[in-house]
């Protein structure tokens, strides 16, 4: 804890403790069993089954894509879209998670607010997302992506909320949108009015083409926070040691000033992110505002934390073939079990 932190730390701790008490973490004999949540699970598709999804050639040619296809065990006879949904639902069913936010991806829009498919490398339409989530409404929560640059952004927000969405996702560096631009203020005011949680990619991106990495600076979350939104900074502004600039200090500074800001732990169990996860773990204040996210299907690699866990624990984690469960177990082993309960609290509407 740094000088000047006591008041915000106390507020964060009290709200965090209240949520965990509701979930059964307070030791009360009448408390409910602890619920476990994951706030960041991706739906992907190539559009080979009429889903409307897009996965650009540069992504499909990448080594990362080939690795994911192999890890997921996709079958050639079923097509990518159907196979991915099958693998995803199988993983959720045996993950040990009670509630999962399934995340879509909007496209790039031109200056007039029209979808620019030529610059869109990755697209998961909201309607496909809702259809998949409807297959398991007890566990899956729809998190459609809405680029506020689109001309119908407010109408799309209203439509998605009417269909049951309680959170949305924006990916500024791949959607080429500056969320700090004044023209997007009405969008965030409406998100706050509707009590929609806003997930925003922050920090460095290595799996999809980026237009401008400066759009991923956590400081750009300020207008959404000033509008009254609850905001989750996906990846907590993290990056690899050789990534420039280092956004994590910006995230930590924002966290201390804004009680409605959280950071998720998605991708932080993968190679190259160990340094930033350790920096977050070393910050007692930040730990109270971390929310569990896996970034499925991107796999956690426990070997990077051998110093903390020991070889035997790492071997046990590596043996877990369910990628959702492995990520949850790794974060649990590193002392982040409260973040898993906090994710469930947010998704269940138990947080103020």
C-alpha cells in the first residue's frame, strides 16, 4: 500500500468483502456455496456455417491459430464454427465454473459509421453469440461487442440489453476506435443508465492486427468512468517485458482513483505476461479489484510460475487438459481465488 491509499483501499475492500460474503466466503453458516466465474471467454468462428463470423487470413495462417486448433481437438468433418462451439461447451461443462461471460467481437467502422469488412480481421456478430448462449442460459452470459464508432451504436446497445446482455466488450486497438473521443460520451452515459458493465481491451495485443496500440492505454477509460460506468480493463493494461509502452502503471494509477474500475486477469497466465501478473500480485490494493478471466481458448502455461508453485504443482496443472479449468486452477494456486468469486459476483449482479 502506498501513502494516500487508505480511503480507497477501505472502500474497495468493503465492497469486495460484501460480494464474497454473499457468495459464501465470509464463513457464515447460512452463506451460499462459493460461485466461480470467468468474465472473459471468447467465441470465435470463420463463418463456414453461416454464423456471420470473420477470421482473417493473417490470423488463420498464424502459428497461434494452428496451435489452438490442435489444442481444442477440432475435427475436420464438422467445420470450424460448429467444432469450436462443441469444444467450448464441453470445456465449460467440466471447468468447475458456475457462470461464464461469452465474448463477441465487433468490426472496424469507417468515419460514417459503416462496417468496413476490408479492415475487419475478426468478427463475431451479436446474434451468433446470443444463439450460442441460449443453449446454456444457466451458465453462459452474453457479452456482445459494440464498437461505439458504428452509426447505430446506441440502437444496438438497446437491442442487446433487451436480449439479455448485462455487459459489452470494446477492443479499441483492433476496432480502430478511440473511446476517449467526446463523440462517444452519449454511448457511455447510456451504458451507465442501463447498468451495463463495459469491458475494454487494455494493454498489448499479439493475436490480431492492431491499428494503433495507443488506443489500448488504460487512461482512455476515463470518459466511460466519468459517465458512471462500471468498467473492466481487460488484461489489466499488461504486456510482455519488451512491449512499449508499459501500460501497467497507468492501469494501477487509474485503479486508485476510480472505485468502479476493475481489471481482469485474462491472458496473464501465458508466456511473456508473468512479469506483469507478478506486479499485480505484489500490489495489495490491485488484488482487491482483479476479476478472473481466462481468455479461452488461449492456454495458460503454468511452467512460467515454477518459482512460486514448485515443479510438482506445475506438473499437476499441466496435466489438466481442460483449458478453462487449467487457467482457473493456475490463478487459484497463485492466490487469486477471490478474483474468481468476484467475477461471479459481477456476472450475478451481486456487486453495487
